[in-house]
């Protein structure tokens, strides 16, 4: 299948080939004709599938013939990085058409945004909070919006944006086209979709799809040895291209980046506490190859589009199997192969099982000499000293969650008492609060 079949105007076809796209991705094949025909869309797809161009191309085609100077397309996105990324895609795909787009988000001055509104934009990509702020101050009108796109709706829900979205909806014409994209479809997103979409065409791009291109491996390791194992792997098995490393907490991201930098790696961290400038520097440095590694939390990394990611490292596993799929989907993109490695401590075994259940396959375990997983989980929490609830730790029946026999134990790796409340809960001795 080729892009020719969509009969885009010549300028759009030129832009597509300037972006290096040769064939439409599956979501583009399915969504472009539906969006062009004016239908509402409920798209179940994650970052990495080409969904941005799937909604941007048909929208640009329609706007290329339409009036100028009014916001005709509104895209709502959860993070500033994703808003910037979508805006960049619109700019590239609409180059030479005279259409103007802008990304609007908080944490930066309002003046450039107000100036752009005054000059006139047709495509507005915004994070809900700042957009609502502008609407409340009557800085712009959305009464001419023809198409509303809600991108990464599940993430917007997780970040508590749904009330803001409902307020924004009141500023839009009732008669419009609405496209909603989400990586997952929990009940609350289904409800939002029911409220906002009319007879939507449902498009599902299977979650497992990008995984075919990714080599996955699990490294059993104790919590206190994770940094040492990471340094060992980065030195002994260097990868061509960049490495994206995930930690659970922003403090973890910062500390790990410091340790990697100290060990001589070119690395940056991306976490919620940074100013917009620092985030942009970290991201663009990673994109253009100045930093070979980026350490990030899930929220900070949401929507990052870095097509050269050769390797994803789950230094800490995420809290859901779907989030694992989403994380590793950042490698193996656009017909490139990639590698995803995950560290598994004793308490992570339940999550690894959930990940394998979702993928319907067992992921290869690799044991490195001198590194081994703990033999027991954390029965006591650091703060209260009280035992955890039964369902918060792995079962220990019949050795089902025990490390395999082939795993070598490090000399002098003393078995810690499960009743010892002094055991630190993470290697940095820092809190577990996310961004
Ligand atoms: P997205 O899912 O929109 O974040 O896109 C993921 C990556 O795929 C981005 O780097 C896009 O530039 C790239 N991409 C989008 N469409 C195509 C295509 N048809 N062929 C090759 N790469 C694409």
C-alpha cells in the first residue's frame, strides 16, 4: 500500500517523502480514510505506531482548502513534550501549505502564545491546564473548531485532566469531528469516549505489534546490585545508538544519571522537577546524540519520540504490564530492531509474570556471573515496620517464584532476614513517590 491512494495534494505528498515515510503504517492505512470521510474515531494505539501522522495528514488535507486565521483543529495532549512533538509533526507535514500551528503548555511565558493567537493559528496543540487558563482569560476562541483530537487519553485521565477537558469541551461547537486515541481503554476512558464521540469508528492496533521487532531479556538481580549490573552491561555489551533507562522515581532518575555520568557515560536525566528549559535541553541533547543515554520516569518520558533508541532498560519495572509494553515500544520503531532489558528483583516476579501473560510468551532470563536475585522479598515496609499485605508480595509456594537453579550466587551475598526492618527499600535510600 502507498500514500498515493489517499490522493493528498502534491505538497502533502512532498512533505511525506521529506519525512522519509515510504508506506503508511497499519494505523495510517485504517484511520486516514475514516478521518477524511469526517467520521469520529476511537483509536486504540500507542506511541510508535505512527498515530500522529494518522490524524495529522487527513486534517491537513482538509484544512489546506479551508479558511485561515481561526483555530480549526484542536489537539489535547497530556505532556509538554508530546504537545511539542505533535506540533513538530504538524509543521513538517503541513510545510508549504501556509497552515500555522502552535504548541501551548504551562511552565513557559504566555506572551509568545498570545502573540501567536493574535497573528492567527489554524492548528492548536495544547495541554489542558494552560489552554483552560487562556480560555478563562478570553485570550482565544474555539468556536470554529471542526476537529478535536484527544491524544493519549488514558494518560490525561491518569494525570487528572478529565475535569479540565470537560470544561474545554464547553467552548467547542457541538457539531464537530472528534478523534480519541488511547493506549489502553479503562472504563473511565470508555465513558469519556461515550460522552464525546458520535458513532465512532473503532480502530485497534494490537498492543503486541511493535514487540515483534524487539529482543527482550530479563536479568535477575538484587536491589543493591542493580547499578553495578547496569554499569557492567553498559561496559561489556555496548549498543550502537541510544539507551533509554526507566526508573520508578524522579529521585531515582536523577541519582542514577549522576552515577552513570560519574562512571564516564554521556547521560542526561528527564524528570518532572526540571524547568521547561532543562527538559528541552535533556531531550534535544538525547535526540541529537549529544547524550547517548537518558534516564527517565514514565511520566517524564511519556510520548517521547526518539526514533534512534536502540535499547530500553527497565532499571525499575513499571507498575503495570501495559506500561512495560509502552516503555519498550520506544525501541524497535519504524522497522528498526531494538533491545529491551529489565532488571528483576525478588519482589518484581509477580509483575514479570503479568508481563509474560500479556505477551503470551516467556521472556529469556539472563544471569550474569556475580549477580543474583535476593532469595526473599521485603516482608516489612521501611516506614511502619509492619508486614505487607499478602497480595503485595509474590507467593512463595513450591518454589514457583524462586530463582532458577542455574543462577549463580555472589560470594558473600548474605541472605537477609525478612524480619529485619532496617533493610533499605531501594538502593538510593530515597522515597518511592513518582512525578
Ligand atoms: P507516532 O506513533 O506518531 O509517535 O510515530 C512514531 C514514529 O514513527 C515517528 O518517529 C514518526 O516520524 C514515524 N513514522 C510515522 N509514520 C511513518 C511511516 N509511514 N513510515 C515510517 N515512519 C513513520
